[in-house]
């Protein structure tokens, strides 16, 4: 992804943004950014988003969110009310539902939050942009938009796909023409979704034409604004949090894994003990962290059985080492006890000889 970004802006960024302001630019928030700002995402996402919002205001961006993005956010939150999947407390899954479970939110808490979401957006000084778009029924302007999007986000629900394509096409509509300088952009769609950014760059003609994407990554925009004024301080906590975002498990990967485990459990192919071995010592977390959404097809029942066997092997090796360590400790303790007893006897004998 870093190489893609460098290709898009391979020209001299500092010279492009020198002495330029962005007061004419409307920046529209993706659902993931909105969740971070209203406080329902993990701190690794929320803290950088809040700091970026402050930067956007500093540089006079008009910060907005499409009404259909707010609808998408409430749809996701409603899904969390009905979520049947479980998330181990220490496992980092990039999911709003996972974080709400971690925060012990009830269904009623979610309902109250949904009812108040527009007020929370207003409190951020973010304007809701009205449109006539219904993402449940949206038809992309480009005939092949769905097919190409599926290459990057194969497990994405249709309504979420509609949302992403609608957002890109709405930015295109606002811009009216292609642009080649970021300061000339009168509209951008801000996201933390690297796959959406990659799709936009490659499949919407920007790589070939050297034009500015409709979609901009939050981390990239933060870098651009910092290059404009390097004296602006970014907190160390925010920088660290941004790095840690990459160690979260993709939510589609987790859903596929969880469902496969449950199917095997219902068939009595694996037991609770097997699942415990799989989740023990963060073994499966390390495996799943290295997969992205395009790897979802790899998560099958056979995959789970293979990883369960591997996890058992790791557990057995660690158990053997623990037993060996305990035996070593017992032997050392026995030797020390014998040595101490021997010393006492020798001392007593010596006292007897001089009495």
C-alpha cells in the first residue's frame, strides 16, 4: 500500500502544498472514520482520527458526512445488536461489534446510541450532507464497478459495496472533472480502508492518468498536512496507535474462521479442548493477522483442522518444556535441601568436637 501511495503522489508533495489552504475542499468521512470519531471504535483507530479531525479544522477543510454514510453506520450498529459471534476478550478483531462487546454494551445501549448519532455528529462540527441515494437500491454508474470491487473486497456485503461505490461516484459528481493537484480537489472521501483506496487508485483510472483519487487514506492525509507544516506536533501515542492498527484481524477473516469452527463443533469434529488449544498463546491470532480480506476463501473447515493440529503440537512442545523445567527445579531444590541438611550435620558434629 505504501508503494501505491508513493505512485499516486510521486511528484514533490511539499512544493505542491506550499502556501496553499484547503478552505474550498469538502472532505467526506467514511463509516470507519465516523465510528472512530464518535467513540465506538478501538482507541488505535479513534485517537488518530480525532487528531486528524483537529488538523482538518486547522487547515479549514469543510468536514462532512453523506447521509447514506450515516445510514450505513446505523445499519452496522443494528447488526451488532443481533451479533451471534463471540470475540475472545484479548483477541484484536477490526470490528465495531467486537469493541462494543469488549465495552459491555447492551442492546439498549446500542439503541440509545443510534437514536442520538446525529447529535453526536453535530457535536463534532461535522455537517451531514443530504443526498437522494438509497444504498439498499443503488445501481453503480459503471457497469463493471461491482466485479472490479469484488477483486479487492470479495466478502463485502452488497449494501456496503453499494455505499463505497456511491461515495466514489458522488465525489466524482461534485468534482465534475479530473484533478492532478491535491489542493485543487474540491471534494475527497476520507477512509482508513486500504483496499477501498487501492481499488479507487487502480480501477478508476487514476494510476494510468496520474490524477488524484476520490478516496484518500487517513494516514496519508495526515502525512500531507504534516509536510505542509512540520512544526505541527503529532502525539507519540497517536503515532504508536496508528502502527498498532495493522495487527488487528480483518473482520471478514474472523467471521469466516468463527463460522467454520462452529460448524466443526456442531459436527463433533472438534471439542472445546481443541478450541482452547487453538486460541491459546495467541497462536491463531498471529495466523489470522497475516491474512487480508482477499484470503477469506482460504478459511475452510480443513484450514481450521490443520491449524488445530498445529496448535496442539505447539502446546505439547510448550507443555514438555514446562514439565522439564519443573523437574529441573525439583532436582535443584532437592540438591539444595540435601546440601543444607548436610551443612547442618557437619556444623553440629563440629560443635560436638569442641564442646
